[in-house]
């Protein structure tokens, strides 16, 4: 019981750290609601959000690539806001200099906060996916994004798209680390949980006046629970964007699993996680040898390295200090330049000695 409570506390702390950008934005919203400002509140929030982004980058809480992805969230979010505000789904009633089509520019950072959370959670939990269907999930997520705008003119396909997303992620499992333990859960469940907490955050944001729904014009009340399902669907758009970045970095798929597993339990423990260097290595990269011969294995001679490797002189010049040699059929150590020079000299003198004899 004590172990479960400790793991739950670790999980909560990691979640809070992953939500750092969103927490900072909500702190700015709360402060702007009570502190007198010399400029309109929406304009002050825009400057504040830009400052938070710069601080996160300077503190290296987010990398340059992640910052580009978050900027993409900002653009996608602004386009979504321009369409939905024009259609009357919600509004920003306060005046501001930085409003375009009734949408203040700071609103894009609300979507960027979701992207920041997914990026940071991926890194802090060391997420990996098993049986993730990249193209299918991305196509469904794109259709979900389009439907949220097109349903004002055509049939609302929210329910069929929810079923399509469930089928696209069926069997897809998320592996994540908490403390010293490795866990897994279905991707669909992870998206649903994120959607629920986004709905909770939406209630807090509307209470602080970040935006206003038509039925909240007179007085604030709880956002309709149906928005929970909408957020669970919309977060799939954010997830696929971050997954595309992680695919380029080689941090998307689990390195050792190729077969599609059965549907996992809601949350199940796997085992103690491997060292980060092992987890981050792809399945194709071989493990490094300890340099000691195993039982029944004869240590190869230096000549075996030169016979099997492609261009020892090029390798020495490129790496300057030493070479990382493949464990199969080669030396499993990092020899110094002096040792490599001696081995090369022996390799060149060997044929001469044979001709003399």
C-alpha cells in the first residue's frame, strides 16, 4: 500500500512538472484578473505568454524542435479560434489591440500549452508506443479537426469519428516510467484522461475569463460535460503532431516490440525500466560488448578487425580518438590510437615476413 501511494505521488509530481507551461498561463490569467493593468488584459496576457515561452527555452525546459511544434499548435489553434468565434461557438468580450477577427492572439498559447504538456510528458515519462498506426491515426485526427468546423454546415460526425479513433488506436499501448517502474496503458485511455483534465482546465479558464460561452454571458456556470468528449477527440490532433516529431527523433516506437499485442489492462506494471541509453537505442543498433570473450568464444585478433571492417584508416581519422567497433566478429573495446597504430603496423609487416620465410 505504501508503494502504491509513493508511485501515485511520483506520478502526480511528474504530471505537475509536465503541466508547467499551462500552470504558468493560469497563474497569469489569475493575476491579470485582480491586478490593475496599464494595457488591455488580452494584450498583457500575450506579452506574458511570450515571456513564459522565452524563459522556458532559456531554462532548456523545452528544446528548439519542441518549440517549433508548439508554434505549430499556436497556428493551428488560432485558425480554429478564428473559425469557431466567427460561428458564435464562444467569444472574447474584452477589448484589445491584438485582436484579429474577434480573436486575441494570446488565445493561440492556450493550444500551445496543450502541445507543451504532451512534449514534456513524453520526455519526463519516457513514453514509447507499441503497435501505433501512424498514418491511420493521423488521418482520423485530421478528420476530427475538420469536423469540428464543418459540422456547422454539414452533419456532425463526432460519434462516427470517435469510433474510428477507437479502432485506429485499438491495440496501441503507451509505455511510460514512474520512478523505478515501467507501466503501460492503452492509448485510447490516455487520450480520454487528457481530455477529462482539459475539460477541468476549461472550467477554470472560463471562470477566470479566458473566453466566454454563450450560456455563460450572464453568469458563469460549469461547462457542459459533453465538452469532455470533444476535448478527448481534439487532443488526438495534438498527439499526432508530437508523435510526428518523436518519429523523426527515433523516440516513437518501443525498440523491442514488433508484434501487435493484445489490449492491455487499464494500467499494468511491466518491470523495472532499462537504463535510458538502452531505452533510447533503436532495435537495429546492436548492444555494446563488454570486451570480454564469453564462454566458447575466442577473442579475435587485431587482424580480424582490419579484415572485417571497412576502411580502418578512415575510421581512425573520423573519430580521432578511437573507434566504436561492432560486437560481432570484431573487437568489443575502444582501442587507443597507439594500439591501433601497432595493429596496423603488424598488419602491414605480416605479409613481408611471410615472403622472407
